[in-house]
C-alpha cells in the first residue's frame, strides 16, 4: 500500500511517501463473515497458516481457545535458522509491545491497593525527572492512554549507546530531551516513552524494580513460568532468535541483534509463550490479578485510535457487538498478538520470531469469527 501525505504548508506538494507491506488477500479467500462451527474454524485457520508457511516462510505459534475448548494449537518454522532448530510449544518468543499490558496491570494493582491514583502527576512520583515543569502537567491516566504528549525515545542517540539503558531511570534524561508531540492531554500519540515512565512510577511507588514487580505480582500469580525479561546478550533457554527482512521486497532473513534495545523495558521487549499468554488472559478475567471494578475502570473513557479505542494498556474494538481486547507487538524479529473476545472469554494468541509483519491480522480475523453472534461449537 502506498501512503502519500500532503504538505499542509505547500499546496500541491507532498511531504512524505510511504510504502507499506500488505497481506495477500487470498489468505482469507472463502472466509465467512458470520458464525462458523469450531470444526470449520479449525479448517480455515489451518489453511491460512499453511499458506503463510508457503508464501512467507512463517515461523511461530498460533493458539485459539473458546469456551474451554482448544480449537487450534500449532507451531511452525525455526527458532534458530543457523542450526535449523524447529519451533515447538515450549519455545519462548519476544513479544515487543504486548508487554505494555503488564505495565498497565501493574499500575492498576497499585491504584487498587490505594498506593497510587489515576490522576497523580508524573512529577509526584518521579521527582528525579529532569523536566519537572512538564511532569507536573502529565498524569498517570494520560501516560496509560498515550495522551501525555510525549514522543518516542527510540532516536539515534538511544541506539548509539543502547547498552546504557537497562532500568527505567536510565531513560529519564533522554526522554526529557525529546520535544513534546502535543500538549499533555490534548491528543492521542503512541508513546513508548510514556510506558517507560510508568515503569519508573511502579518502581518508586512499590519499592521494587520494575522487573521484580512484574515477576512477583503478575507472572507468579498467573503461573506464567516461561515469561520474563532479558538483555540481548543474556542466554535464555528456549528463546527464539528474531529475524527480519532489511528491505521491502527482500526474501533474505537477518538476525535482529543490532535492531533491538539492549534490555527489555516497561514499554515492551520481554518474552513469553502462547501457553503463558493464555494464562495471563485468564488471570485478567478471573480476578487473580485485578478486582472486577478495577478491571472495568481500565476500559473507561477510552481514546479513539485506529479501528477502535485505546484503553489503559489495551486496544479495544467492537466486532459483531462484542468487545475484542488485547495488544499487538511488533519490531524487527517479532510479530505477536493477544486478543480476547471479552464477553465470551474466547482467546487467540500468536507469537512469532519474524517481523514486523502483518501476520497479526490473522489473529484479528479469527477473533472476528469467534465474536460472531451465535457461534456454534
């Protein structure tokens, strides 16, 4: 897809032209728009996944659960290409921005415990932030919803010295130096920087490091034993190597070592498995991680974004009158997506060590079918 942006200051001129890759329309040929049986849905998914393997050399895992029934659970491809190590159900994958869900849940837990308020300012909890004038205008709620006016720390200065950025506090000066995209609270603008600052708030409120807090209060109670955080030079058993194409029409794979931040962070970069992400989805809904009132609050006053809305750490959209909630993650070497049909509990998760790609759209299409009124089993 070719996207052309008009230069607002110069009539008749363009200021940007972007060529985006799109999924093959044939991938969903014959897919219905309404409800289907589990057996038929399984056939459709199998056909789409097989086509991705043939046409895109897909590598990763895809799992679909509905009403306590495992509809589909399969892995394809290679976890490490140099030695031909295959992916299996124990393979761990980096999940990129899907980790923002963990950060949002951690914040909600601290609010639930009475240690933090949604409307507290960044200045209140991060007094060490260099730009206190701006910090006094930014709230926790705005950071969660990408309406803080902050941009993205992933600028050349970050990658030139990426090994310096290990803990949230290490990012503060870099983030403060970046110009605001808008005034706080005025408009939606996706911000990795905002979630790093939320990680620092979690540390200062809880007294634990961000990584320890998530491990103790999210991974452990949800029994997510295969999830965690690591640096790019750390040896993690069963962690897949990420691969990407360095040009739009290239078919050659490259390892993503030089494309990632050195260390995972509160805005993403951790690792998990499909089984663990299903456990997270269940723990979100059954009260293990949050009380119902707190969970409901996370989806109040959502901000319009894309085809739906941006809640606190989650995307939200309607399909067949039902809410589909979750998060997509994508960076060089990662395509990942978790989507939950909120009213029924049906859940779809994909993890892949290839990306960024549009393959997460398969998760969305499956979720649409699961959300169809009167879905048969």
